[in-house]
C-alpha cells in the first residue's frame, strides 16, 4: 500500500478528523461508529476503508504507523476535497487568511490583548504562526503596547518548546531582545517580567546572553533570585563581564563562588574565566597549564561536530582577550575544521564567528595570505546577536590589520 513521502502533520490530521466528524454528523468514539462511517464513505464515494483503518485514524486503536496516502485521499474526497494534498493546501490557505486577519486587527488597533492572545493560542503551531507573531511584535513595539509585552509569554503555543520550532523561538526571542536594546520602556518590562518564564528554558536569560546591554544584568539578577540553581551561569557571566570591563573587585566577588559547571559551554566559560584570573592576578603564570586543559578537554574534542565547534568558539572568546593566538590556531586547525559540513544551525553561526578569531590569529602570526583567505569566507551578516557587538569590533580590527 502506498505510503506518504513524509509524515503528515498532526495539525492536518486533526483538521481531517474534525471535517469527517462534521460531515458524518456524529463523533467517532467506538468501533460501531467506525463501522457506520465505513458504510457512509462507501455510499458517498464508492471507496471502502476498513473498520481497523478508521479506528487507527481516530486513535481508537493504537498504531505506530501513519495512515497511507490511499486512506488520506479517500477521507479527503469524502469531505469534499480532490485529494489529501488539496486538503492540506486549503488548510494552509485558510490558516494564512486567518492569521493575516489577526495581524490587520493589530495594525488597526482594534483587538484587545486578551482577545489577541486567545486567538493566537487557538492557532496552529507552524512556521507561519511565528512569522505572524514576529510581525505583531514589530507592530506592538511601534504602538508601545506595554500590556502586550508584559503578557507576551502567555503565548504558550509559541513558546512551549518543540525541537522542530527551536530556531523559530530563537529568532522571536532575538527580535524581542533587539527592541529591548533600543527601547528603555521595553527593557524595563523585560527586567520586571521576563525572569520567571513558565517554561523549561528561561529563554530571555539563557538564549539571549548580552551582559553588555544595560537591561541584561538586572534581568539576570532577578532570575537568579527566583532560581538559585543557575548559580554557576550567573557567576560566570558576571566574571566575564567584569573582567572585560576591568572591574576586578566585582570579578573576584563572583569568581570565588563558582563551583563545577556541568554544561559544555559553561565549562568553556569557566576555563576562560580562569585565564582572566591568571593573567590579572598571577601574571600569566598558569596560562600554559590552562591551555593544555583546553586542548585536551572533552568538549573541544567532542565527537559531535556541532558541540565541538561551539565549545571551541566559546573558549576562543577568552583566548583572544588574553592574546593566546597560537592556541586559537591549534584549536581551529586540529579540532574545529573536522567534519564541519554537517553542522547544525547554531554551530554554523559559531563556525562563521570562529573564523574571525582564526583569521586575526593567523595575521598576528604573520600568516597573512592565509588570514586574507579566511577573512573572505566570513559572513558578518550572520553574526549571532549574543556575540554581534563583540564580533563586529574584532572583525573591524581585523580589517585594519589586513590593510596594513
């Protein structure tokens, strides 16, 4: 029996079931209903689906497989479509029109926040939904709608984590962060409302790490008070920020409270903070020892290319500051460049940014032709917002070095 080339989306299957029930004028809840529906389909379109097939479609019988294309086409024809493809296309068009209507109401300022949140939460989770929400954020920022932004994270359909939509969430969070950088009124809302989100990940603190922005450290402070389990992250971010701003008393206050980070990126931050401490208070006496730990560390040698590249990029932020160009080159050439053709989205961003440090280090080691070659591969428009300000500064400095 023919199978689908790709798994049907659950939102499409739900829509199909809803339309079948509407056409049949009766809920499908037991085997007798399935038998009656079998007869109704046969009578209407002269096609037969077995009672077992219908039972699996409606979840009355459990199944680990998806419906066949024959089943989906037959059901779609029964409810008035030419095929399953026709149904899914119609669904997308109707969904698009529905969400455009919501957006128009927002633009005209003719919908309350309560009604807006209800309508968005009643939508289907899709890439289109995130596009609509991003456009609404743009509009609401222009309208300075404080109530909307205070309640934004009530959009559970948008912010409840699903692997398929992690990048969509990421871009929505970063869009919001961009406005917080520009709008003081929105930054104040972020500080007061975005530290205790009802989700497993506290997106606005953990996915958007920008301590150079005025709103971030007060937001992080509120988050830490509410959730002391982020202690290592909290202290490492402060240590990094205070060291790079030469506020060493504040640096020490946090340095001595760090224990043993368990996350690979936090482990890299911890080694980086040790580099800062060693340079400032030990005159670099232990720099070689720390560098050996970095080169041998499981994170910089991870079998997963994405984890490895991201870990190397993280520690290179610190190696660059302490001017350890030799070990940046070693990490890139011996570790980071392996299997980079299979990187995921975030690792690709990090690998692009890592090239800035690599090219700069090559130039500092008088390998100018190689530095120029790597520089031409860099895409500055693809710097992550978390590191954009830092990377642009290094990129521009690199440009000046290469012109000399």
